[in-house]
C-alpha cells in the first residue's frame, strides 16, 4: 500500500521573522520621511497636521485591512472604492429617512458585506478570476450608485453620528482609536487563529491547502465578505467625516488602498504579509501625500509619485525576499 502524506502547509509563523524585518524597514522609511518633511516644512510637526496625518492614515487603513486578507489569498478586490460609495449613499439615505444613525451604520455594514459575498461567489462558484470579477463589480456598483443618487447629495447628519469621523477623544481623532482596535483584531485574527493560518496556506499553495482538508471555498468567500464589511465600515467613517455622500465619493479610494497593502509588504502572489505592515504602508503613503500638500506640489504629480512608490516598494520587497 502506498503511503500518501499530506503536503506541508505554509504557516504564518514561517514568515514571522522575515515579516518583522520587512516591517522594521518600512517603519524606518516612515521615520526618514518624517525627518525630511520636518526639515523641508515648518508646518509638518504642528500638532494639527500630525493629527490630520493619523486621521487620514486611519481612513485608508480601514479599506486596506480587509483588502489585505484578500491579497493574502493571492486575490484582489478592485471594487472596494465603489463599495464605499454605494454603502455611504445607502447609509446616508437611511439616516435621513429614519433619523436613526444606528440603522444607517447597520445598512452600510450589511451593504458592504453583501457586495463582498457576491464577489466571493463569483470567484469561487463561477471561477471568475478575482481581478475580472471585482473589476466588473466596480462598474456595476458605479452604475447603481449614480442611478440611485441621480446627481443628488445626501448631507447634514446628527452631531453624535459625526463624532465617528470628525470627533476627538482625549485629544486624538476618534478614527485613530478605531484604527487601534481593528489593527489589534486583524493582527490576532491573521496571526493567531486557525482561520488566519488557513488564509496564509491558501495564498501560499491553494492545491496543497485543499488536499490538507482546508475548506478553501468557504475561506475565500469569508475574506471577500470581510473586505466588503471593512469597506462598509470605511463608508460610515467617511460619511461622518465629510457630513455628506454623493455618487463619486469612492472613486479615488481603491488605488491608494491597494498601494498601502503593497507598500506594507503583502505579496500579490499570496501567503506573505501582515496587518501591521499594511498600517505602516498606509502611514507611509499618507505622509508622502501630506508632504506634497505642505510643499505645495502640483496635485497632478501626486498620482505619479504614488505609482513610483508602489513600483519601488514591490521591487525592493521582491528583491529582499529572494535574498532571504
């Protein structure tokens, strides 16, 4: 009788030491950026600007955190920005019509989760590549959002609701506390739970993961649902921050979120990356954009600079991992 052994699975612990080194380098890069900007602009170290950087990095992280889980499985969710837009518009409408911020928040989260579920079903049941499935979903959501809003704007929400996005607690913006909470939850989930280890295993080798008894289909659906829910959460915070919602609210959010994930060291090939790395990636990108604004760099150059940073980050990451 032939002895068939199960293929070895990739565990996040196998990447811990390497990921710690990669995150350290990124933290060092963020520190260097801070030093350079403090020398070039006297406004950079002002408390108001530092708090603004933290708030913006928090908002970017909420979208990028769910996206990180998708990328860890070697997938991609290009619909997160459009998800934010339609979830914010639906949540804003519910708040206006019912006067209940609680119902509005639930609406945004449920809408985001349903969209994530549809993405997961297309990727698993219909076997459509994640890039194509979520890119198609992006256009579907954009069309639905523009049809639903019909050129209108939903604005003016209760002060208590607005505290979620624009309020302060003990001198820090409220989104920073939410960032800390979800960063801790995401890190524990990805690094310390069986589900998290299975996500890494699927990204490293989906065939080996399936042969080892991991429910690959269910886990893939789960990560897309989580990505959708996090986009729904981001929609609530953006809604509270801007005090308004319109159809194009999410158009500029997808690419920076992907950039934060890649700058943070998560591999597009799956199986490698950390939630804390994504936070550092969001912080680095926010610092660069903030610095360009302080130095009055033409806004037309900002996408170019962002693209260069992403390419360099991915190239350096691949080069270092090959050496390791």
